[in-house]
């Protein structure tokens, strides 16, 4: 097995070696030796290029002079300057420039020395390189052809910033332009592929983790079967864990569903037996009433559990239709207020905007009714549950506030979990079964919304719901 450490180590080694080989090839191809010889090699190369250009130009100049075409000679020299990026001067026997123009510094002395030695001479100045070539015609006329070209200085500081930048650009353009770009692209490509190879499975693992945290236990981390490193092992172990978790969750839901279904029949028979017992044993009415109360509570709990199990699973018959949210809430508020009047409580509407959302009216009714009835359970006698619905930019905001004891801060998120109970006042004696808010949360989440609870400083609890217009 090739571990992740080995892959990183070997990859960096191979990229470094490959980059070194490319650098060596560039150095050999450009004739760039050690640092101390770089400048001298460049200067000799420039001198040789300039002398070759002067030799070819000198032969043509001699022929033009012998044919007596001075105007053609001047035109030819100007053409050479344009095509070869060098400056050309033709000095007569009195050292006057035939084509006119100012000679480079030291060119006159170099021309005299070349005439005396009857040989090619060159001189390397700070900014340019000049060379002088003696010419002799058939009539015995002696002339000096002087050429000048800019000196390339890759590691010397120029007098001005612009000149320094230009020299560096010229150096890289002529010596390292295309090879340097190729080397950079190869190094970048190698590192990019390495980084992508290492991070792609981690991104897939993170994506699967997020899906599971959102309730999709069928999510799995994707990875290549050819990978045999630690990341592949981690992805495999994660998939095994996710599969076992999904199996446990499904078994738990199936158990709750099956038990709830199995309990419904005995409860129905028990209710029938209660009615028969009332007819025969009237003196046992208080005990029978207690049994009936507990039976109704148990029946309600079973119904709620079955609804919750349905919402937590895959709903194939989900109806997505326009729902008038304000109208639906008014119906729920009217029913809840009528029932709460007997207990000295009431439900008040604070603000109602006309809002239409898309979704399942049955599920939304169940969710909102559970939240409102939850508030009625805990609001104190003589107080009201206040409800408002406000139209936002992209969603509807529903606020339900009661005037009860509130919820400890550490339990605000847990009250939406199935069968969770807060101690003391929010307990079993209040009439709740610990499933209503869980059903509300699942229904809201199925519609792409959100639900949260927070305490009020003056006392009471606020449940805030956000529902998008298009779920």
C-alpha cells in the first residue's frame, strides 16, 4: 500500500527532479554556464553577432561603392539598421561619416586603430558594444565600417529605473522567454494535480458529512477504488459508519411505527370495554374516567408518533400547492381561541399580512397548530398567546409568543426533539406529550423553512418560523 506520506514525498521529489532537468536543458540550450561566466558569454555572443553582421554588410557596401551609387549606399545602410536593430556608420579616409549622424563614444578612436591594424576591432562600453571593420576598394580607397548595438546587462544596475527594467526584459526575452514559461507551467500543473488528488476525496467526505447532518442518512463519500491510501480508508470507514447509522435509524423508525400500529388495536378494544363497564358498573365511574383519560392520552401520543415517523421518512405523496398562509392561520387561531376560553386564556392576532406560499396545507396546518397549542399549554391563566405573520423579501415570518415560564437557555434547541421534556412546569402534567414541536420542525424543514425558539426578558417563549414563498 502506498501511504499518503509516500505519495506526497515522492510527488515533490519527482516534481523537483523534473524541474531541475528542465532548468538544465534551458541552461545548456541558452549556453548559460555558471554565474561568473554568464556575462562574458553573453558579451562574446553579442560581439560575434555584430562582427558577422558587419562582415556581410561590408561586402555589400564595397560592391555598391565600386558601382558608384552613393544614394543607394545610404539607403542600404538605413535598411540594415532597421532590419538588424544595429546602428551603422561608414567613415571615409578623413573619418567623416558618409551618412551623417553622431558617432558613439570611442568609435572614432576605434576606427583609427582598425585602419592602422587593417583588422576588425571591437570595444565593450557600459551601454553598448561597438566594432570597426576596415574596407578597401579596387581603386585603393580605404573606409571603416562601424557598427553599434545595445549591450545586454542581466545582473548590472542601470543608471535609471526604466533602463534596468528594460535590460531585464530583454535578457529574459532573448534567453529564457519560452523555456521559462514552459517550466513554470509544468511546475504549476504538477502541483495543481497533486493538490487536487489530495483534496478531492476530502471535499467529497465533507459533502457527505453535511448531507448526513441535514438528515440524509443515505449519503456516502465518493472515492476511487484505485486509491489505497489513508484517505481512501477514511472514506471507506465513513461509509461503513453511515450505513450502520442509517440502518439503526431506519430500525428505530420502523420499531416506532410498528409498535404504534400494534397499540392502536388494543386501545380501540379497551375503549369499547370502558363503555361496557360504564353501563354495568356505574359506581366505578371515577376510575373508569381516569382510565379513559389515560387511554386518550396514549392514543394521541401514538397518532403523533405515526405522523412524526411519516415526516422523518420519504414522503412520496407530498402535495405542493398554493396555500393562503394568513387564511390558514386565522382558522387555526379561531379554533384555538374558542378552546382556550374555557381555561381563561386567549389567542390574539398582532399583525397579519396576506401571504401565499407553496406547500402542503395539511402539513402546515399540523405544524402551526402544534406550535400555537404548545403556547396555550404554558401561557399563564388570564394571558394571551400573541401571533403575527409578516411578509419579508423572500419568505414569511411567523411569530408565536406565550407568557409562560419560558425554557432554560440550554434546552432551547432540544425542545424540538421527539419526546424531550423540560423539567418542572413544562412536564407531563401540563398535558403535552413531547412530540408536537418535533412534528412542527419536520414539517417546516420539509418546506425549506426554519424554526427556532428564544426566551423573552419579560417572561415567556417566542417561537419564530420562516417559510419561503416557493418551497
